[in-house]
């Protein structure tokens, strides 16, 4: 279905996916209204520090944003050198010539990614309606309402600190089952989290162990700690439309299954959804030709990590740490090479997303999740 010139395009969700769609559409001369359920952008993140990954493409992610007409007018810390620890506490430094990721702040504060996207959208003429929880959307519309199940959780604290900027990662099931514990420090602020893929029931035990481990290994110092946590949803959909409306970002399940990096997928899917509305092209076809194999590789990487990491954690980190350029190493691991394509059907059987109902996208739906879980 094509849109008329005077149609207003409705977008549900003012996360990176929704705002990037809105920016792309309004720059093409369309009228856009974004509905946001919360009183401001980035509400579920408060002032979380996150990494905008920079290894899946050779091109730098900030250059990519620039080329797509998306603002880079947010604060960021280019992250090259860092420190990883195996479960015995051995250090394995990692390094790269170019940033492996850019540390950014999430939430409504000036300088955050969310604030910059909101500002760009509003300056271009997008109307953003806060406290507007969408239940039904007429066409033309885009659904960008964030995760709808918890395949992984990241739990810990935000805090203030005098520690120097940097990032540290511990790969140890005793701290983060199936995942990793991480510490990010930037400009007097910090985030410490256990990112776990199972045993959520005992999250507090893992958070406590994570804090203790970072205190022991890097003298973690937290002032005014505030508890924070969130969920992540990984899922490779068979189609990314609800009716004829594109579904994007984490609502569609788009997220790196290995480490839980979702911002870049959210942004890229926002661009594609806008383009599909502008050109009438099939959104699913555009998405799948560009990103499906990358997502599938991340599923294979997760299963390999799950199944073999336990036998060689120390060896694995030692191997990575010997690599002169970890960005390059990661780029190769995310390359949809033949062997990974071959392994995908096996890996898919091993990974079960908690999001069982591929047909439900929250809007226009009366399923139990939509009736009972809408205030997540
Ligand atoms: C603790 C934590 C740490 C993370 N760290 C990283 C990281 O380091 N790097 C990385 O790349 N990714 C990270 N992620 C994942 C990343 O934050 C998400 O993948 C990304 O924010 C998804 O963007 P989105 O626009 O799809 O959804 P969101 O950012 O969740 O935005 C969706 C918006 O929709 C709104 N909404 C929901 N329902 C409705 C409705 N019915 N009507 C109107 N509005 C609605 C929500 O309030 C929200 O503002 C992390 C996630 C968590 C929880």
C-alpha cells in the first residue's frame, strides 16, 4: 500500500528505532507524529552507559550515521583499549587501532543519544507526544515499542565515581550465567552490570558477586549507587510487519544475540522502515537482504560461546588478547562466512527465544502479554 502526500505517519515508541524513522521520514517531506508512552525519551534507561558497536562494518558507525543524515551531536567516548578477565581473575588486555565501540549515555539528559535524536527530530518538525501509550495504530504507521520478552537481563547499578574512564569485562558464569559482567566508567559516572542469559531468579546474587569481583580486581568505587536493570529480547522474525506496518528495533527482536548490542540494529531498522514507507518497497525483503545473515551469525556465535566457552574461557580470552586488533577480530567473527551459515540451522535449534508468538507485536492485540504486561 502506498501513502498519500497528506498522510500523517504515526510511530509508536520514541526509542532510537522510532526517532530515526521519524527523522528520515520528515526529511523526505512527510508529516510524522511519534507517540511515546513515558514522560520523556530513554525512560527505561535512566542514565545508563551503553556501547554503540563499531565492528560489524568496516565503516565507522559515526560516519554511517552521518551518511544516513542522523545526528552525531551526542557525547561519546571512543573505546579502543580495555581489560577482560577470565573466571580465575586473570587479566587479558584488548586493543584496537580504531574504536571497538563508542560509549554513549542513554536517557533524557542533555548529551545522551536519546536526547540528541529527540532534538534533531523536533527541530525538523516531528511532533513527539509524550505520555501517549498507543494501543491501536491506523496505517501508515511504524511500531518501535522496544522489547517484548526477557531473553537476557542486565542488572546492577549506576553511580558516581572518581575512577578513570575505561571499560572492563569479566566472563564468568558465577557472576553472569551465560553472559558477562561489565563495568563502564566515563566522566565521573559509572555503570556496573551483570548481563545474564539464564537463572534470572537469582539476579541479586549475581549482582552482588559482580560488584565484589570488580572491587577486588579494579578497586571499583561507587558513590551514590542507584539500582538499575532492564531486559533484552533476541529473536529472528520470519516477517517484520504487523499487517502492513513495519515493526522495528527490539520490538521486532533485532539485537545481537551474542552480546546484546541492539542500538545499531534499532537505528538501521528505523532507516529501512522509513524507506519502505517512502518507496512502497517490502520492508521484510529490505531488512532480510541487508541484516538477516548478520543476525544469524550472532546466533551461531552465541551458541558457540554457550557450548564451548566453559571448556576454554582462559584460552579464548588469551587468544583474543593476543590479537593486535580486536575490532578486526570481531569483524571477522561477524562475517557471514560459509561455515557459520552451515551451522545456523543447528544453532537455531539450540536458542529458544522467550518470545514465542511471532504474530504478536503488542498493538491491536488482546493476548495476555498485551493485556497484562503493557506497563513493563
Ligand atoms: C541494561 C541494558 C543495557 C544495554 N546495553 C546496550 C549496549 O551497551 N549496546 C547496545 O547496542 N545495546 C544495549 N542495550 C540494548 C539497547 O538499549 C536496545 O536494543 C535499544 O534501546 C532498542 O531500541 P528501540 O528503539 O527498539 O527500543 P527502546 O529503546 O526500548 O524504545 C522503545 C520506546 O517505546 C516506548 N513504548 C513502549 N510501548 C509503547 C506504546 N504502546 N506506545 C508508545 N510508546 C511505547 C518505550 O517507552 C520506549 O521509549 C541494552 C539494553 C539494556 C536493557
